[in-house]
């Protein structure tokens, strides 16, 4: 498995954990697989926030 695939898996794990902690349900109760991968791509393109802050902000704004 290449580095990008590992980073994507870790990102999606963190996304899932954040949704679980906020809603009690995993990320894929709210997002499609495509949306999860797209979110990782958007994260990868920006360099201003670490993954945990990017994910936390996304989940909080998802309910705003």
C-alpha cells in the first residue's frame, strides 16, 4: 500500500471517529464514499490546518 492510500485511510478513520463522537453514528451514515474521498482530496490541497482540525471544522459546519 502506498503512502497516499495510508494517509487517506487514516483521514477517513479520523473523520469516522469525529462523526461518532458528535452524532453517535459513523461518517458514512451521513456521507457517501465519494464524499469522504473528496473531502480527503480537499484536505490534501490545503496546507493550513492539520487533519484533526480540518475534520473537526468540517463536522461542526456540517450541522450549522
